[in-house]
């Protein structure tokens, strides 16, 4: 396709993507009580080969030609990275410091228990022929451990945000634990890829590079970025120059994490956490959030949906494998996170809420398993099973959270605390409800 043809295809794609995400998001919110973000994830799958491509393959191929998917991929990375930067801006560092022990414990438990499940089932899955040729049991165990332990960090953030709990203890603790164990999962994935011939430096770059970046940004970053906050306060507004500097820093942070083999979302999130609070963060959210949420983020869901094929799970044997993976994943992740939160002093409602939220895997899972499929680590059947697991655990996260914790959190005034502490959410809320 020529550049002109790609341009024509892109604008039509974006019109369809935004329309379908808005419609499906509204329907899931209206009839299923799910957050808008869950509807957008389903919309991405609908637009892919699992439904649209199944019912109208020629039309789907014409609307989403393969040559255009590189453009969607870049837009998807920009969208999810920018959104996680905005999430980081609303992250309550004081709540994290007060609950650091619980966050570390929840993260450790939410990583260790899934790896135990993975160690138990990986040899069986290899024997079923669900992994690529030449995959050894230990490689299968590491990959399944990463896939089961991953948390849908962008999904988690949107659910917390839409439920009005972004600045609460529960929200901050869940986000902190999710960030830690997702970073660990990406490091494990890097080790698996290194064992496939990419070399040990892949894993070393991911672990050392990601850790050094996070340490630098969270210790020296706030001091180095403080002049931007003072400048915004002095001028009483966010000038184009300051906004330009912020966007340059975001691009560099996303580049740094992508280049070491972690993921752009962590660069954006860590930068957001380090940014000064006050007028600067409020204005950044006011100016960037509507476009990121309504235009860029749906590209992320659609790109992942275009690479998802659910019709592969088509036998009783594969359904049995799906049931084992789904049940083991839910019990290991949710149960371990609940237990760790309780053991570190959280009340039962908060612990249950954390367990429910951490069980959502969403499209971070899809990113990992797409990499596994492309590198030959897993076969198409296991890929489809893990897609089903990702969708089902994400669908159940929000209603389960509401039942065990969400209503209680709002009843005891957590949402009121949020509105007083973070006035910028009064601006952000209409974008989320759109």
C-alpha cells in the first residue's frame, strides 16, 4: 500500500474503532454493569477475526489490511503508554508509603502462587503438545508463570478510576502491587526469550535497565522535575512550552522502557508518579486525558483484538485444559493476594477487593501471549485458551470487586476522600463517562 492508501485506510479504521468502542462500552456498562474499559476490550475482539472476521472475512480484511497494522501498533503503544502516564499522575505516593509492606507482600504472593500452579501444570501442557517444538518443561513453566501472574495494569487502573477509588488506600495499594508483579512478569518473559537464542543480555537489560530507571525516577526524579511544577504555579497555567517538555520526557521514558525490553507503559507510569502534584498535574490531565481515552486507547484494544482467534478452542480436551488453567489462575492469584493483604494488616473487605482486582489480566496478558506465539513458545491452541482466560478473569473482576469491597469502600467515605484530595478528577470524570 502507498502512503496515500494507508492514510485513507487509517481514517476509516479510526472512525469504526471509536464508534464500536463507544457503542460496546455503553452496552456493557448499561446492561452488564461493567466499566467502559471492559466494553472496549470486548470491542477490540469483536473487530478481529473472532467475530467480524468470521462473519465477514472479506470486509474485515478490506477494513484492516495487514499493511496498516504497523500504524495501529504504534498508535496503540502511544495510547496505552500515555494513559498510564496519566494514571501515574493520580497515584497517591503517601498511600503507597503507608502501605508499602502490604504492596510488596501482595505482589510477592500474587507472583509466587501462580508460578507454583505453572510448575504443576506445565509438564502436562507440554505433553499435550500445546507448546512449540523443542520447548523444555522449565521454559514452559516460566512462560506459564508469567502469563498467570500478570495483572491487567491498564485495566486495573481504569476500573479503579471509573469506580472513583483512584486516590484511596485500596486503589493505591492495588496499583502499586500490580505494577510490581507486572514488572516481574516482564522480566521472567525476558529470561524465557533469552533462552530461545536471543541471548542472556535480553534478560539482563530488562532487569537491570528497568530497575535502574525506576530507582532513578522515584528517588531523584521528583527533585529534578520540581521546577516544572513551580513554573506552572508561578504562571497560573500550563504553558505550551512546559507541556512540550512534559511530552518529551514522556516519550523518552517510554523509549527507555521499551528499549530495555520491559514495556512503554511502565515508563509512562513511573514518570507520572514522579511528576510534581498541584496545578501542573491537574492541567496535564485536563488537556491530555480526553484524547488519550477516546482516541488512542481504543487503538490498543483493537490491535490486540486483531491478533486474537477464539475459535481454536474446539474440542472437549481443550475445554478441559481451559477449565484447569482458568480455575488454577483465579485461585492462585486472587487467593494469594487476599491472604497477603490480610496478613499485612488490611481489613477483609479491602483484602477481598485487592484479590478481585489483581485477578484481572486483560490485554497485558494478550501482549505477553502474542509475543509467545510470535516467538514459537506456545501454539495457536494454547494461545486461544489463554485469551479466553484473560477475557473471563477481566469480566469477573469488576462485578466481584463491587460485591466484596467496592460498595463498602464508598460507604465508608473513600470516594469523598478522593474528591477532596484530587480536584482534577472532577475534570477527568466526564471523559471516563463519555
